[in-house]
């Protein structure tokens, strides 16, 4: 919407522009300028991303909320065309936390992913990207949209920022992705599954993690990233 300069939903669904799951031909077919989505680490991306100094928006989220989101999706979400009719993960919540902290959950180890991206300016010759936190977007979406627009060199009117914020609210974006956008690459979920959009809140981890689990999470985070847990 920032690139287009207006609060209108793009026709293509996010998965149609997912770098690691689409063919080169499918990506080339997207309208220019192409806006791609990925969970890959910098070392896994094509070198042209860095050579051409592409714009990169890097989004982080409280990893405690991430682990809850991952568990909910992998243990409860079932695609309609899933031949087994079973979720991807059938173990316990406690074991899932172990797997998550040990980097054994798709799309890959959280800590290695975070380390690579937060050190990108050193690894790629002062490469500048726009760092965004999910929690900041929930707190003041208009402010974060304005920051991204400034990064892209595409400033917009205050009203447009407000319109984009409203269009990208959890409720409206969920409706748009499920009802308005091209569904070519949209997985169809079982009726009792919430799909990609579950809650869209922050701090839901407090309803899941015990005090001991939370403290362990803090310790591992601080050991791996060499910084105090910021959330």
C-alpha cells in the first residue's frame, strides 16, 4: 500500500510472493516493483538482494508470542487437502518449547535468524534496512507506516497513513486475505481451524508459559543474543 500510495489491497495473496516457495517464473510474473515475502536468513538470500541494495523491511516479534503462535498453528491447523488429516505437530507444549529453543521448529532457528539479521549492516557493507517490531505496530501503526514510507522514499499524506493503518488492522486484513484476494496460493483450512489469522494480539504468551518456562526463555535469549530480554 505504501508503494502503491493508496490503501487498496493488492490482488495477489502473500504466499504468491513467498521467495522460498515460488518458482523464478512465478516471481517474475508479479507486477514491478516486486514486493517479496520471506522467512530466510540473509545468508540464504540471492546475492543480488545485497548487490542491488534492495529495500528490506525486517520484522521482529516477541519470541514468547512467536512460540505460542507456532505451536498453535503446527498443533491445531490442518489443511483441507492434508492427506493424513493430522496436524504437523502432535507432541506436548513442554516438548515444543524445548524444540523451539533448540532451533528445531520451521522455518528455522530463531536465534540464528535474529543474529544474522541484526548484524546485517556489518556483514553486507553498511547495508541499511528498516527494522520494525510487531509490538510497535500494534501500539502505533500509523507511526510505523510513516517510518517505512520514509525508508522507501515514498512519503504520503497523514490521511493515507491512517487509511492504510485501518486497512491493515487484524480484522480487516483477515477478511481481505480470506475473501478479497486471489486464493491461488492460499491454503484452505479445516472448518475448526483459525487459519493464518488467529488472534493478532501481543502478550498472549502469559496465558501459556509458566514462570519457570518464561525465566528459562529469558536465560536462553540473553545467552544466545548477548542482550537483556527486551519485551
